[in-house]
């Protein structure tokens, strides 16, 4: 039997056993669509925070492709890092395109709840693998996929054709949707957004569904929204979802702000009873609520640092915090932690989300309080 098929079956079996894949249509798609065709070359973590190139002739290629892990395919928005990695070894860079972790792909595809005759707009073609899965279930004509990077899209189209799929693909800005083939039954955002773009609301048919993730360093969440009369409402799903951001929603200021937070002299220094992990680790239970209390904050580690575009920052060192800027971010986090406990420690699945053309917010079940974004 084909070694790739064996590994593919093992991956699918693990997704089924993990409870993230149940629909027989998606199970068949994951078993039959070859992920390796879409990942002939990608980056794997190297020493010292670097990335090394993995090509199709590498001994570990197939085993890495069929692990339940994200596979990074581009760094810093260009192909320069790939050429450098091939020529001179591991490189540094920030991932800007990838094949997503199969678990989150399965969760999002199941959440779409597609039916015969549905059409889907996928925002973020990436490698084309997810578009192929959609085509396998719905047929090529039902799938539209857009990517802002023409080079990324060209490689995806070539891989899709190799695998036998031909969805409608366009090199265009996903924030604008794709009006030429609207309306759609479903919109699937495979890149994270700071806000649900108005164009998505406009291009979904009545009763249609949007599934996407939010570009939030704290409190990232996967949401499933039903759109009626231009209003999208739904629930934050149980599973944490983190994707590379839509290019237009990228926090370009973040790297410098976090670097400054690593070295800036503190305005205040004090001890804190609140561990850094409680605030920044998605499994802590509080992290989602912390993101509501600290919107737009970005995070770095070793040591843990938070920064906000208004110039506020915090540096967490064991039980000591240094703070600077116009607001004391860690003090706000401590206040939010007390409020969260008083509310009964709600988890992310206890929150809903609403988006209109003018306003978007989270809300807590059984409460009138909302948190705008």
C-alpha cells in the first residue's frame, strides 16, 4: 500500500478518535485528498528559533506532512527565505502562509455544516489543501477561494490541478470577499480577522454561515455565525483557534512594541499574585476573558511581556511585574481575574458574538454585559 495513504489513514483515525471529525463526507475527504501533494516543500522548526527547509525527497517528508501539525510554507511574505534555506541552511523569519493543523481544519469544516447545493467562499487559499477538501465534498463549481499573495495562489492552483481539483481561485484581498460569485451559502475564514469584514456579511445569503477565527493574542476564538438581515450571530466554539492574520489585519506595530517592553525602564515595579501562565495560556480558563479585558494587547515570552498600541506595556518576571506607559496593564489583568471569578469562571464556550455593519461584540450567557471589538 502507498506509504502516504497509510499515514493519511493514521491521521484520519486520530482525528476521528479525538472527536473532531465525524461527518462521513469529511472523513472520506481527509482519507482521499493527498496532503503531501500540497506540501512538496515547507519549513520545519530548526535550532535556536530558526526554520529549516523540508523538501519532498527528505526522508522525514511524509511523516512530517501527516503529523497533526501546522506546516509553514512561507516566511516574511516572500519566497526569499525559502531560497535561502535551500541554499545555506536554517533561517529566521515570521510565518505568513501555512497548511493549518488538521485538527482545526476538521473542526472548522464540520462547523460549516455544508449541505448539497451549498457554495463556499474560502478566505486564504494557502497551499490549496483545504480548498481540495471542500471540492471533494461539494464539487469544484461550488468552491471559490481567494488569497492576497499571487505567488502563494499560483502554487496552490498548480497543486490543486495535480490532485484533480479546479475550484474558482482569485488573487485578491480576502477582506473584500469575492463579490463576483456572491452570494455564498458559507464563508470560511482560514486566516484570522480582527473584526468580521463587512463584505463577508454582505456576501452571505440569508441563513448562511460564517466560520472564522479572531486575530487576538489573548482570547483568540473560533466562531460560527449565522447571518440574517445583515446581522451575524453565533457562539464562540470550545476549541481555541489561532491562524495567521488577514494581511490587512496584521499588527505591524507589535514586534517593536514587544521589543521595547523587554528593555524599557519601568514606571512601577511590584509583586503580583497572578501567574503569567494564568493570563496567557489558553488552557488556563481565564485567558479568553483576559482578552476581553485587554483588547488589542499583544504577547511575547521569555519573559512574558504584554504591549498595547497606546504605549502601555508589562514585563512579568516570576512574581514581579514591571509596568510602563499610560495604563498599568497587569493591574487591569488582576482586576479582570477577580471579575472573572465573581462571574463563576466562564469559559470561552459561554460567550456569544454578534457582528453588524456598525458594531461587533462578545456577550456572556445570562448577562447584559458586552465587550466591543
